[in-house]
C-alpha cells in the first residue's frame, strides 16, 4: 500500500461493531504516511505536529484540514497554537484505530509539500 492508495480511498462509516486495527496492522499503515506521524504506546491513536511560519499559515492549514474532515466525515482532535497544529486521529466508535484514520492522515499530508 502507498500513500497514493490511501489518498484515493474514502472513509467508510464506522458506528462500532468492528474490531480496531491490531498494533501490527497499524504499524503497516503508518509506514505509508509522512515520518512525522507516530502511534501512541497502546496503539489506539496516531498523531503528528505540523509547524508553520505564522498564525495565518497555521489557520489556513486548519481550515483545509477541516474541509477534509467534513468531506470524509471523520474528524480528528486538533490543538492549535500560533505556529503549530497537533493532529490526533482515533476512531472513537471502536476505541482504537481504523483504516479511516490513515486515509485522513494521508490526505492531510498531501496538503503540504513533501519537505514539510
């Protein structure tokens, strides 16, 4: 699987009733994301902090991220500061990670040049 494959996919509704990804599955998916993404110790959440030059760039990124979240109907937890944005994904309905989390992370990564 490649990031291109993830960005071509769309999130599937998840209301529970399915198992979250195993740690091994999550470790496989995260290899296809920017190296800035990490999985928390229990394997239930992925996160990445994005850095920007100023508040305007940070907020432009947050607005683009919000559009992706709305269009995929899969919403991250975000923390915004003057020149940074922490993005955390977990599929709350299943208490862990799903493919949806990695799809959205890949689409967010695609917003920025590869050097970011």
